């Protein structure tokens, strides 16, 4: 994906919505989901340099879906 095609609300790896609260003006005052997880640096290094630090990865590409599930409260 060329840098000009990078959209802050889409994953730079797969192009899907990334659920970044900072990219949405309605929720920009909230922390992004990525603040509460640990992303393996190798995942970030796998991105082409021109796509790094442009927008959040989606949880699937960041490989943190299990971490997010563990932090969500369970419903009795």
C-alpha cells in the first residue's frame, strides 16, 4: 500500500478497519485499544518502513486478539 493510501482508521497491513479510537474524531479523547496490549516488535518490523507509525494495525494483524479477550470483562 503506497504511503498516500494510508488511512488512519485502517490497518496498514491488511487494509481492514483498525478500531483506532484516536483516528475517529468522535472518540479521539479516548485511549486506543493498542495502549493496553503488548505488540511483538517483530510484527511492527515486518511492515514496510514507509507504513510504520502511520496508523494502528488491526488486532488480528497485531496478533493481540487473545490479549484483548483476556482484558474484556466476562459476562455472567
